[in-house]
């Protein structure tokens, strides 16, 4: 698996398109384009996150280690752990560890 040339190219195209919007000379046209993007982004982020999270769960069900999953989907070990625990909030909203669990391994 890993990062493929095809996925890298697709990401590059999206980033290039965003760069083109930022480089627009007409500030009003640029602001309109940015407004459109920002309006759409929360829903798109939710859908994209669900795609990634489904893949993480599938890889774990197939027996892949947490570190290998993190490498495969190009994210951190902590993010993989959060996905598998069902945590999607901020650091401050994370559930506190109960005392006595400090020495237990994460994986």
C-alpha cells in the first residue's frame, strides 16, 4: 500500500487549485471564491474524515498494527488511536485517564 504516485498527484492538483485561488488578482473575485470554499469545507471535511476513519478501522480489523496503519494512511499514531477510540474532539475535550491505568500499554 503506502502513498502512491496517483494519490500524491491528486493531492498536488487540489493544492495547486487552492494556490490559484490565493493568487487571483481581483480581490473581490478571490474573496468570493474563498467564501465558496469556506462554506463547503465543513461538510467536505466531515466526509473526508469518514473515508479515512473507515480505512483505519478496516486495516485494524485486518490485523494491521497501529504504527503500520499510521504510516499507511500518512497520519500520526495518536490520530490512529483517536480514530479507533472514537474520539474526534480537541485535546481539552478528551476523556481523562482513570487513575491506575497509567502503566497499561496503548496497543
